[in-house]
C-alpha cells in the first residue's frame, strides 16, 4: 500500500462480511471502499453475538486488523446462566463487591434489562434507578453492553495503537460503536482528528417506534428510556463528526433537524447483483411458500415475525390453507424457541433456518417475499436482495422506507394485518402480477441500487472531504 495515502482508523462493532446480515453487508462494502482510498486499520469488537471475525478478504486489503483472538459462541445475556435467582445473586455480589471490575458491566446491564422483567418491589426499585440513570448519566445503551466484554479484551491493544500511531481520520462504522470509539478519541493523539460517523439507522428513532408497537407496559417503558440514552449517544457522535453518513433521506432529515449544522451525506443500501441472481437450479417449494430473511437478533425483525405469525398468516390461510412460511437468518433458532412458548403463535407449517452459510436458496424457494416490519430505520437490504433474486415482495410502509419504490410497480405495500394478508394472497394467486413485479423490480435495482454504483459515489465523497 502507498505510504502517501492518508491513514484511517475504522472502528466497527461487527465484522464486515458478505454474505451476512444487513449491517454486516453494508459494512463490508463501506470497508472495501475505505480501503481503496485510505491506508486502513480496522478495530473489530466482534458483533452482537460476539462471534464475528473479519474475513480473510477484508484483512488482505487492510494494513492491520485488531479483534478478539477468539470469539465465544454466544453473547452473554443477563440471567442466561442459573435463572432469576442467579441473576439476583450476581446483582447482590456486584453491589457488595463494587471494586471487582468483572461485575460492573454486568450490573449496568442488569439494571436496565431487569427494568422490563423484574417483578415486585425489587423490580420497581430497579426501574426507578434505571429511569434516573437514563436521564441523568452518560450510561451506554443496553445494545452496546452486549459487546462490552469483547471490547475489554482488545481495549489495551486498541488504546496503545491509537496513542502510538498517527491517523488522519477516525471512521466509526455504526453509531453503536460510539461508546468504544469515544475512549480512543479522548486520547491526546486523536483529540483533534476528524471523524466520520456512519449510521445504519437513527437508533433512538428505532427505540421510539418499538415503544409505539410494544403491548407490555414495562417493556414499553424500557424502550422509551433506551430512546433517551440512544439519542444522547447519537448527538454526542454527530457533534464530534466532520461528516455523517446516513442510509436514507428520512434519517438524514432527522439528523439535520436535531443538529442543523451537521454535514450529512445520504448513502443508501444496495445489493450485489452478481451474487444475488436468480438460480434456476433451486426449485420452488411444492406448496406455496412465503419467505422472510433477516438477522433475528435485531428486535424489529423478531417483532416482525411474531406479528406476521400471530396476526397475518392465519388470515392468509383462510384463503390458501396449505401455504407455508419460512424465516431464515442469524438467530432464527433462538427466535423459534421463544415463539414455541408463545400461546398466541402457532408454528404449524412454519420452517426456520438459523445462520445459513448461503441465504440464496431461501429466496429461491419462496413464491412471495414479505417484509412485515412495524418499526425500524434506514433502509432494508433484504428487499433489494429479494428483487435481485426475482422474488415478488409485499412490505409494510415502514419496511420499504429509505428507497423510492413504487407501490404496484416494484412491490406491493400494505399496512395492517388484513391489508397485508390480502396483498400476499393476491400475489400468491396471480402469476402474471408476480411476473410483472419481479421484472420491473429487477430492472429498478440494477439501474441505481447496485453496490458498485453506491460505492463509486462514496469514493468521491471520501476523496473530496478527507483527501484534499
């Protein structure tokens, strides 16, 4: 690599990889573009599940990669080992032994997570403490604590690197990495270095939407408190950044409304048309099959499946009793286990594939692809992937945000259980409509939403803002 190129330190909480979840694929393309422009060093914290190593093809184009030397099979969850009694014993230990650093991140996480689950007087005290903490302190969001342990494993190495080497730019790839990037930016060597913050969503807006659709009062209160914490964190990130990348015009508009002087650039999500191509070797299911692919560790996606199974699929089966449903992606097995205990949801005729090595066969089996999201942010890569794979799409309005699709031309939009079910039934029963939508959608994606086009735009932005 040329020593004359400017040096960039990129911090990400998840490994950039392709194929992968929506955030991983976006990061993969952004990191590849960054490596074309800068002498790139990557700090990878490890992802929501703590098991995401940077792939070899990304390491090959970077100067160096710092990440945990090995990854546990699953993230630590509050109360995961030993049940509720163990959780409260851990909390008691944390209170009694505050000088033991091992307990401090756990205590913070438990105080927040327990606010939505703990019963009785103890739960009320936890929720009261959480409400004060959320409004009066700089505590990081719950989501960030999910990979705090992984960060602490590489923190000494990351701090040493940031203090010892000269960087011309710090790139924070996803605002959820901000609490960890802040620790590096506080060092004298990085205090005045320009920052690029890449937002995959406006996270506090996602929390607010989750609160709107949540039926459980305690969980709804938790989402609202998390929205406060997320908003505070995002504002800190945006104020420190010379340039903010957002996924959609709506997210950019919200950013500018909260911070009018912010420099915001919209870089939408895309699809790799060479990878996501319709494959005739994958046969459609004998029975009509509806498909949804996503990362189900992301709460809006899990909520989408629950709503679809409880409220939409029964309506579809009134018209087409034999229809099946498949959801595939990371953490699908964990979601299925939770759904099996939910009395309002039936898994009859439902399949799931967890962490498939190749997601394309799932698209290939489906007759209709659905995006039953009730909340979210940014824009959904999976719609673009389904369109590139020539599977007709039915989406809620929220699910199709961020890309200027035309209802009835590129996909069908429907909100509410009855309207959504009617749109799916219409597509299942009308082969000509399916054919027309898939052809128009594939052309739409190919013209403007391929990653090659979007990354060319990003290269121009980076060179203009940071290389002159």
